[in-house]
C-alpha cells in the first residue's frame, strides 16, 4: 500500500465518522463544529486527487468562511443542547419517503451513466497556472458574469440590512 | 531529508513518512522553545519601553524565566468551570496550537531549506488560519462564561475581517513573482533592499503595510487585542482556562509572532537571499532569514507596547472602510505599475532605488528624533548641572516684569 492510498483510507474513514457525528449529535453546536472537521478533511481528498488549488479553496471558503458563519448562526440560536430541537426531531414517515425517493434517484443516475475510466492516473502537476489561464482566457465571460452576480448579491444584502434599520 | 532515508536503503513509503516525522518533531520543538523564549524577551522589551526592569531573577538576566513559568503552569490545578462542555473545553487550546503549528509546514528556513515547498504555499498559509478561528470559537463557547463567549465571538469576527486585507496585501507580491510558491516568491527578490518587494514600488510598499497591520490584528495583539480587553472582557476567550491549557494558548500566541515575522521576511523582505559573492551557503541564508524574522518580531513587540487599544467599532471601521479600499488601490496600482514597466528594466530600477532612498530618508529622520529623545532623557531632571533647569529663569523674568509693571 503506497502513501496516497493509505491517506485516502484514513481521510475516508475519518470523514465518514465525522458525517455520522454531524447527523446524529443531539447538540446542534457539536454538529456545527464537527462539520468544520468534515469539510477540513474533504480538502484532503482534493489534495490526493491532485487538485492543490481546489483543496486550498475548500479550506478557505467552506471550512474558514461558510462554516464559521454557520457556527456564528448556531451560537445565536437558543437552546442548542435541547434534543427535541436538534437532529433527533425529524418527521419519521416523511423522512423515510423522501430519503427512499432520493436514494432511488441517485441509484438510477449511477446505474445509467457510463463513467469514463482512465487507463492510468493522469499526470498530476501544479494546477494554478492552468486554472488562471482558463479563467482569464477561455472562460472569461462566465467568470465576469459570476463576479457581477456576486456584486449584485452583496449590494442586495447591504440594501436589505439598511432597509431594516430605517423601519 | 527524504533522500537521506532512501540512501539508508529504506523503502520509499517508509522513508518519506520518516522524513515527515523528523520535520514535525524538529518544528514542534522549535515552536515550543521559541514561544517560551519570546515570552521572556517580550516582557523584557516591554519593561525597557516602560522604564521598568521586567523578569530578571531566574538565571542570568532572567533568561530562564520561561522555564519557571512553564513548570508553574503545568503544576497548577486544571479547573473545569461548572457547566462547561468538557470535551470541547479540552480540545480548543490544542486546536489553536495546531493552527499555528500547521503554518510551519510551508514556512521557509532561508533560501534552501523549506519543509514542504507547496505549489499553493501562501494560499495554504492564509487558509489554515481557519483552525485558529475554530479553536477560539470553541474555547469561547465551551467555557460556559459570558466573558469567554463574547471574547470568542469578537476574536473570530476580527480574524475573519482582517483575513481579507491580509490576503489582498499579499496579492501584489504574488503578482510580481507570478507564483503562490514560497520558494518562487523568495527567488523573485534579490539580496539588496531595493530588490525586495517591500521597496519595489509605492503600491508594493502600501501592501506591505496593510499586510503587516492585518497580521497584527490576526494575531490578536495590541492595538487589536479587543478579544482579551481586560477592562471589558476580563481575559476574553481564555478567561476560564488555567494550568497547561492556558500555557497552550500562550504557546499559540507567541508562536504566531514567528509565523508573522517569517512570512514578512520571506514575502516582502527578500527572504534568505544572499549576495552572489557569498556563494550558496544554506547556513548563512538561514542566519540572514532568521535575523529578518526576528527584526519583524521585534517590530511587533514595539507596536504592541507603544500603542493604545482600539475600540470595537473603530476596529471594524478600520478594516472595512480604510484597509480594504487601500488594499484594492494597492492591487490595481501594482497591476498598472507592472503593465507600464513591463518592458523597461531601467524604470523598475529607478523606482525601486527611489523607494529605498525615501525609506532611508525616513529612517535617518526617525533616528535623529530618537537620538534627541534619548539625549534629553539622559540629562537628569532634578540636577542643577543639567540644562533642563533652564525653565527656572523665565519665571524669574516674568516676576521681574510683574514687579516693573
């Protein structure tokens, strides 16, 4: 067993373990903190696949940004440690049906897609230069459109906050 | 180091694993000893700046004070506050140490020694701070104390806020080097000050200041130490901690000074580059790099003990209303500068040398001012021999004037 393989199984085991904790913890804040470690270890998968830049973006955006916001939000929630308001309070019947339906769709997709397999692992090298070139040459229009959308969302958020204050 | 183990005839997997382990052991011991010694140095420097003596009893000049402190903290009772979330309460300090220690993976030790020269090194350095944020939030919440919770929230908000100017402040250097790799960033600079990114052009200098200020805020030091403001929050997120867990927080805090210093030295102050006539000596490069790092650490201490603390709203305003727009100015300015001087090495030379001359001018002016202050302080205030008694004469004159009137 070589080193990447060893680390893959390590990451996979740890991530699944954290996912179980996130899903079944009776304390919302424990779930939120565990989600951080889950997202953190997800970056390990990207690094193993050769996506060095993607791994760092995962760390920065999901673990460092979104999850910290999520924890802030959870801290502002009352009674985080109440079991009846946490993961255990789900609608049994509805959850069963939606879960079964979702899994069925996923399975169907897995079955009917032909997954292209590489004969051998692709040459893994630094990806940052290629990503930069693609973003600023081939995909410059989508890139600009998305950044414009984000600016619009930011302006919108500021407007919502300001409007709330005036009322 | 990996080749060393390979030469011994060990298999590839084992040798790379052993190399990682050796690096980790070396670095964590360096971090622990550095943080300890710095805690003593910082107190001595602070004492000097405030005309006090500072710790000077344990060992010559008190140099062993940090060992005594460490032993004291380990022997102290470890108190769990009532209603604390025990597991998270115990985990938080070590997460913070992990967050600081993890940055050492990409920190260089001179031009030739880097534990792991990642292709995305500087990005890794910025994003691994997330561990520190989580550690602080966890400590704040798990303590079951209002001070700790508020301190933790503030601190996390502060780090998230100042992460943006810090990252934006690093961008001009990344643009000039054309790489995110620590080794490339250092190699793109030269040994002489006018070849450093800090003096490359006015915009790079601006980004250097933004980066340094933002780094101070990220390491929660005065003037940005609101999370631990004694007058408002007791000790912030580590109010409830005692014993070894408290020592772990101090370890992270003082270890962070090295991280800030090393990144400053590597990205803006020319790293461990040596002039050509000195050859390629790894030891000499390490010495140069360490000297620059320690100078940046001294700057951190200097700022900490000379400035008062911000108010919370001023702190937020400062980041969002001043530092962020300035960071954008530096970013666009650097882009325009690179476009204009792309083909003319002459213009680049003139601008960087000019920047360095301006810096020297400021330095001389500053030194003159400091010398003046030192001279005035040297003359004892109450002795008749000093020329500071002079103010007595004008009063005589005014009395004489009053009499004549």
